[in-house]
């Protein structure tokens, strides 16, 4: 299929790279696009969008291809593929980074940390910058420096008409507001400009693991520990099995456990004091907190969620960690069949909560202390044996948490089967209605609907 003025790579069925190019992080997604247009620059994106409109083709947009819902690929349509565009340009004097739309967070961390700088990014190095940013962007640094969108200064986007626009506080401010949390609903974002902050290059970071039978006790301790934590301390709790990583003794591999991971965005001595009580609690199986390179910490989980495994997620924001909530979590987390499955909790508050709720399209900032993701994971060859059970486990876990949910949910954690109601819930009525208005302005025909879709009024 020929695309006028397209200089990138065109990949169709029968091409040697077709199966690799259509594969996304979630191996449970198996779709067959008619054409994959691997773009070499913004002009190629313009040409691909116009070609798709002229030929009435479904459009999927691929940045990092990491979304669990698999919206980066479609059947019998065109994939506008930015994965070849991963450049990161850092301006250390201005503390900014210009990042292309196909970049991964590992690319950003590597380049920014060369100057002792960072911005809030994903907790897995092979997460795509575009998808994570457009949905909000949570990570280790968010309590100190806000969500990824709170550090977004500007973006370049190709519209549904094939025009190039720049969005910032001064240009298309309505679009800039919507891009900060509204997902990929408005166009193809080809580059981002982020604010950076002094971080590292060495940070106090790592997890402490306790036995699974101690989970409720650890969660009760963590509830008080997190409430008093300084903004510099980011924490993530995982109810999981101990991963078979080289730094962990083999006799602990795959053992059911609870872990509290930490990353202190400040000085080493202050960081060691901040995690002292955590390290001293109970009888840990292993303590891996230590001064280490921030880049190493950011990619420490990469091998625990590799490309190609099958994944299914459920998620909700939690109003708090009451004893009842803790009981539900401790009771359900270890009922899964796959040792690769886990539940994880993210601690918000701090800088996240200090941004006004209407400043961006990310809702519920001031009312959400914690988010939980219920993460089913199994090997491709286990799809028939374990996949259905893990999916039902995740759904049942969420049902058990229903009485304890806060309003809103993180849109990036929604699976493909959530439905319009959950998407509305992610934003709340005021934010959602405003997003609908902006969607109607920039994409009235709902060209970009392979996402957690916000329908325009005309569509």
C-alpha cells in the first residue's frame, strides 16, 4: 500500500517483520492490521493520517506499545507506528527534555541522568513515554515532583485532519489541558517537552520483602508509615511472589510475599533515615534497600513484566487503608494461580494532591491516597489452563473492594473490557464533559477511538 509523501517503512502481511511489528507488550493481544506505517518523522505521521482518512481505515497509534488494553494495534486498519522515533534531547541549563513520541522511559532516564536530572516517569523502563504521559503518569517521583503531566510543558500533535499543532499554556491551551490526562483521544502526539528536576544520580531505593502470612500486619504498619512519609519518599507495595532475580537468594524465588518498594528523591543520609522504620519492621525475608543509581532502580522491574506474557488488569482508587480494606487485600491477593500475578498499591498525596483538580484532565487528586492495580499475568502457553482463572481472580478482587473504592480510577490501568461507564468514572462528570467538548473540536468524527474512548458530541 503506497502512501503519498511517506518516507518511513511500510509493513504488511507477508513482510519479514510483520509479526514482530504487530506484537505489543501484552501478548494476549493478537491483532492483524492491514498496514503498519513506521514513521520517520512528523511529516510521515501527517501522510499516514491523511491516507487513513482517504481510505476510511481504522487508525491505531503506537508509541511504546505498552498499554494493557492493546489499543496500539488494530485489526484490518493502519497502525501509525512511532517506535522508530525515540530521541531524547536534554537542555541541562533550562532543565528540560524534548522527547519523541516513540521513546521509552528508559531512553529518557538514561539521557536525563547524564546531567543528574529526571522527571516523573513509569516504574518499568520499557513503558512508552506517550501512553503513560497522556493518561497522567504515575511513578516513584510523583509525591515530590507531581505526575508526568504536571511536568509536561508542551506537545506537538497531528490532528485528525492531518494538521500539525503545538499545545502549551500559550498555544491551544484547551488542547494542552486535555492532553494532560485525556489519553490518546485528540490526535497523534509526536513529541513532548518536559520539565526536569535534580535527582540522583544515586538514590536510596529498593524493596523490603516479608512473608505473605505477614501481609495484613505489614499493611497496617505501612498505613501509618506512608501517612507520615516526606514528599521525597515514593513507595509501592506489591503482594506477589519473590521474583527470581540474580540479587535474590534462590531459596526465596517464587515464594509468596509482600514487598514495600521505596525511592527517596533527595539526599542519601536523609533517605536512609526516611526508610529506617520500614527496614526495622518485623522479620523481613530480604532487604534490598541501598544507595544505587536511579537508572538502575527505574529498570529493576523490567524483567518481571516482559513483553509477550499475557496480562489482564483491574484497578481502582482507594479511599483509604482501613482495617476492612487491608483484610480484603490480604485475603484476595494470594488466591491467584499464576506465580507471575500480583497486586500493587501506589501512594499518592504529596505534590500530586497539591495541583488543583481542574488544572489538568486528571481527576480526583485530592481525594485519593492510594491506587491498587490487580495484575493477572501468565505465560502464553498457559492461556487455556490459567488465563481464564487469573481474569476471574482479578474481577473478583475488584468486586470485593467495591465498598471501599474512591471516586475515579487511573485511566492507564483500564483493560479493554471496561466500557464507557468506567471511562467516565476515571474523569468524573465535570472533567469528562469538558473533554467531550475538546474532543468534538479536534476530532469530531472520532477518528482516534482505539483508546479509552471519549466520544465527541457529533459521534
